[in-house]
C-alpha cells in the first residue's frame, strides 16, 4: 500500500508540473476586437492602454478568480471613466457545464463600473445552478477592472473580509454536533445513534438540498495544482476539507462519512423501510482498489490538463444540484436502486472521499502513537451481508451479493465514461477559440 500511494504522489506531481507549463493567455487578440485599429501600449504588470489618433480609448488587463471547480481568467477592457467596455474568457478551468452560458453572464456585467457592487444574486443575476461559479466570473471581471484602476492591484474588493454565510454556519454547527456526540460514552449507544441521525438529517437538509455544496474532488485537486484560493472567501471549502482529511478520533477514522455526509444520509434514507442499513456489500477489497484507481486517475487528468474542475466524478452534485453528465445520472439511478437493498452502495463502490479517508487512517494512527495516545482499533465490520442458515436463503444472499458487485463494477465503468467525456471536452475547449465564443462588448447585450 505505501508503494501505491508513493506512485500516486509521484505521478500527480509530474502531472501538476506538466500542467503548469501550459502557455499563458495572449491579450492582443482581445485588444484588437475591443478596439479595432487602435494603438496598444503595454504599461507593465499586464496592463495595456489603447489610443486612436492620440485620443484615449481605454485600458485593458486580465483578472482571475475561482469558480466551483477551478480558476478562470478574463480579459477586461474598461473605458476612461472606469466602466466595463468588453469582456472575454481567456482561460477556463471551472466545470464545463457553466462555459456554454458564460457569455450571457458577462454581457450582464458590461457597463458596470469598478466601483459598483458585483454581488451575484443581488447586483448580478447568477447562472441557474451555478451560483458559486457565477460569482467567480463576476469577481474575475471586477479584479481586472480594479487592477486597471490601481485601487487594489491583483486583488478582489472585500478580500480582507472573511465571508461567512449560511453554508459556513451550517457546517460549523454540524461539526460542533459531531464533536459533542461522537465517542461520548456518557450518551450511551442509543443517545449516540440518535445524535448521529440528527446530524445526518441536518447535513442532508442544509449542505445537501438547501445550499447544494457537497464535497467535490475539484477543490483538493486545485490545491494540488498550487491553485490556492484566499481562505477568507473559501472558508467553507477549507473547513470541509479539514473535516474530511484532518479530523479523526482514536481509531484514526474521520467523522465526515458516518456523521455529516449528505449523500450518505440520502442513501440511508432510501433503505430505511427495507432495512438496507443491516446489509453490507461484498467484495470489499476489490472496490477499495476501484475507489483508489478512480481517484488517482481523475486527479491525474485534472492536474495534467490544468483543469481540476473536470476531475469531479462523484454524483453528489448530480443529486443536490440536478446537474451532471448522462453517465453520472445513470450512476445515480443504479445507486438509488441498490440503496434499497444494501447499505450505502456508492460509498462502497466508488466514493472518492472514502478512498482518501481510508488512505490516511494508518498515518493518523501513527501520529496518535507519536504523541503518546494509544490508538483504539476500529470495529471489525463484515464486508458481506449476513448469511442465513438455511441453504435456500444462503444461495439467495450469494446471488444478491454477486449481482450488486456486478452493478458496482458497471457503475465504475460509467464513471470512467464520464471522465473520458469531460476531459475530451476539456481538450476540445482548449483547442477552441474561447475569446471568440465568450467575447462581449457594448451593443451586444
């Protein structure tokens, strides 16, 4: 196992290095479309001045920010009075779903001043189902305008303020509930089960359906690509990452999956009436490797293409946002059916969170030993469903286990199809003229 994870880190590092060597965007084609026939003078720090016959037309620069799954770089042109004149996408590393609708959002920004508020959902209409990415596009445009105005170079207004809203408060409350309930012997088994049920239902209602911000592989992939967004504007994602990877008890296990995961709670609810929570799936070792390989491949491709937004293959957002590829919707369907007869099938088959969390358990236990805390062994859980004594029932259980294992492998194949589609589309987008598809200026609104 250590050899495999060493191989993973080496290959990810090589992919990140190759992805970082991709060329920077060229601003001159944008300038020629924003002000045809003008003279363009570089002013340093990536800023340009456009003039025609000695008259000042405006200024241009690039602005970058982070969307739901990756960074975006815009070309920004402003008039002499500081109003947005033209916009276009130069680099796009966010989820492919938003790209087709990006031009409409940019057109709604044209005419705004660098001093105007750019709050998505209040001052700017968001793209439906993509609020976080819409905010990233708006902030990238504002960053470029502010660079030109030399008010706050290379920054976004309000970047010194910590953004705390509903998602952050909900996650904090759930983490506190988990801290109060997990491993507390004075509560008793029934009390802990009841508290865990409350935490799961609240996580499903808030992190799942209300705010629709479940775990995405894209965020840690961005960090591996040395793409670190400001913590003040991404408190939620850093806290969620810490909850999954850094928080653990004396067994070395993270509380996220059993206590907080909204998608895990959704699977549990589907199986309540049928008693599916008492039936565990077979082939644990096989699917442990399936999860590891899927996670390795997705992050590797995200780093290599320098597009971590395309690395997310889990179906969490497919349920809560009702967006995703046809491959993901198919996996969601099979997961829902399987959840009626067995406990948390997606977690067992393909969950990237579980793959990362399990990989860190030995390290966590080693840390506990180093600080003088003797790790407690976790409960030994059977990987197969309970087998009835009667021969006929025994055969039924075996058939059910094999059938579900086959469905799990089929779902893993569907996720490979999803990754192929996403990165094929990403490669096509890289070859296409992003500027030509997203360029918008006054008169094109």
